[in-house]
C-alpha cells in the first residue's frame, strides 16, 4: 500500500476528530476545518508548523520516537492508533521488513498439537485466524458456529468476505454495523503491520470494489486492538447467543491469533452452545469432514 497516502489520510482523519474544546483550545468563530488546524497540532506537539505539515503530507521517514509520541499526544491517539502510527513510521523507514517476524500466509496449517489444543476446548468455539481474518484452524464447535461462513465457497473461510459479501452475515450479526466497523478496523490495523502483504492488498481491493459498506469504512482509517469483549450472534440452528471472547497472540506463530468464545455460566447462551455442540456432533457423525 502507498505509505505516504496511508500516513497522510490517517493523520488528517485523526486531526479532524479532535475539536478545539477537547484539545483545550479556544474554538473561535471562523473555522474552515472540522477539527484542529495543522498549526494547532504543531503547537500542541511542540514542533514547527512546517515540520508537522511535512509529516501530514505523508513523510514519516526519519521522524524520531519523541516526535511521534508528541504527535500522538497532540492528536489524543488511543493505544491502537499509537501502534498504527509507529507501524506506518517503520514502513516509511523501511525497517519493518528487517525487524519484524515473517507473517504467516493463508497456506499456513495448524501443527497437530495445536489442533489437539483446539479440540480440547469443548465448551466454546475456538479458532485461529490471521490478520486478514482467514479462518486457519478450528475446533468442531467453531466449525458449527461459523457454519454460514463455511457454507459458501465464495467466502473462502474469510470472516471479512462473509461480513461484506454474504447476505447471511446480516442475520448472523444482529449488530451488523458494529461488527462491520470491527472487521474493517482489524484489516486496517493489519495493513499497518504488514504493508507488503499481497493477500491483504487483494482482499481490500476486492471488498472495496464489491462493497460500498466496506469502502466507506476503509476510508475512515479506524484501527483497534481486538483482544477481549462481548458480541451478539444469531445462529440459524440455536438462535440468539451472547458470547464473551478472548483473543491470544500466538508466540509460536507471529501474526496469528487464537480466539475462544464462551458464554456466561448458567445463561441461555451457555445452553445454546451445548445445543450447538450436540448439533455439531450429530453433523460430524452423519457427514464427517477433514480438518485443517
């Protein structure tokens, strides 16, 4: 991806989100921009207007950690946005290719011991995904949980394609808009970490061409750390589920995340997962399939 364009659009979009009042500055009455002026960000970051303008034009190469931190403070970036800014700076310097672990491709296969670990999780869906949101390995409950994703060959076992190109996602995610925001933020974060990932480029290009919903969100340049939280789902077999999730970065496979969904003990969702596990076991008996 074009690093200079990424930097320019990210910094511009973050500046537009900060009101003068939020930054502790007088608002004035003759503003032509929705957020802060470049001069105001420069003053808050204690750099010259010319230098900040250079950064916002997309030239992060050579920017010191102190300057990047000052800009992050001025723009009130959260942890995910700070990390994204640093990733963009690494890419601008060309240091990302030298210092970062090689990220895994869609052809990666789970070692049998990892599959044993996934299969040992019987109370909830457990799966491994990469930053492009490809489902790379899963336990039987996760396969049953994401039955709609696996049902269409066009989804290619990819959660982002399912989200934006498969009508079934509108039923599966009751909070579809929120789920769509999260999916794009995950992909945008991955783009900052892996700017030379051809598979990611191709996926973003495909979704941008085929989905207005994706294209609009991609242009917002939002990023996030997606580690823990709660989501609502509607499964075609067991109905509504409210599940907590934990995402764990895999030390043995940089760039991959192991995610486990669980339900509150004693809840209707816990009973729903039990029913789903029973359905999955029955489906496995009737139509066994090979694993990743």
